[in-house]
């Protein structure tokens, strides 16, 4: 009995793959953008937010930075209201 791996090995290095996967997770969120604005402009109020909000914003910002680094559009979609 042989074990077959479902993972497709490529020549892409780990860091590049991690960056690409993180960038693939990015989806613009008006809520997260407002939370990031609060973090910048009203840090006292942001500090009172719960840990889940802080973690969510951290993941969102990491995905956005990765997408931006790969040259993807990270701005708000023009086809809908935010």
C-alpha cells in the first residue's frame, strides 16, 4: 500500500508561496478599513476593543500588505458603496 500525497510540489520557495497564499486571502472590507482608521486616529478607543478585533485586523492588514507587495489592487471596489 503506497501513500499518495495530494500536495503538488512546485519550484516556488516557501516564503513566496506563503506570501502568495496570504495575498489570495485578501478581500477588501469596509469594516476592517474603519477599524484600521480607528487604530491610527483613536488608539485609546481601539485599545478597548476585544482581542478578536485586534487579531482580525492583524490578519487583514497582513493579507493586504501581501497583496500590495505582489502588485494587486487593494483599494475599495468602485462598483459598490463602502
